[in-house]
């Protein structure tokens, strides 16, 4: 997974970079088809904003989070992205598994 990190009106320190990398490693544990991630960290007056767009196999996922603390904004962002990635993974696996329609317990010959 390739992570590109951009800062708008904020300097990207090594601590922020390593924090973002460690948080986004969590996504790889759930779904290993994440190819690249673009994270934008910005400061707007007193609000710290983190947004990210992920390119998955077959779709793009976008989320953003605003908090008073940049680290809290990154945590909220990763939680939102994680929920979306899990939902995409469940849709993808359910579609491929050939699950039976509702009400059918077994396949009758």
C-alpha cells in the first residue's frame, strides 16, 4: 500500500507521518487489496481536518473528519475508512460466494 501525505497550512512532521502510517496499517489487516491512499491534513482556523481517498480493487472510498486535535482527526478518519472498507469487503465476498437466497436452507436437486 502506497500512502501519499499532503499538508495544507500545516507542516508534516515525521511524528505525524509515522502516526498516519501506523494507523493505515490497520486497514491492510482487514483488506489487502488497497493499492494507494492519499491523505490530506489541513488546518482551518481552530479546526484540524483530515481527509483520505483510497483506491480499492473496483472502487474508490473517501472520508473526512474534523476535530480540535490533529491526532483525534486522524483517528476518526481511520475509523470511518475502516468501516467503509469492511462494508466493501463484505459486499465483495457475499457477491462471490454464491450465497443462497433468503428462506432457502439447502439447495434441492
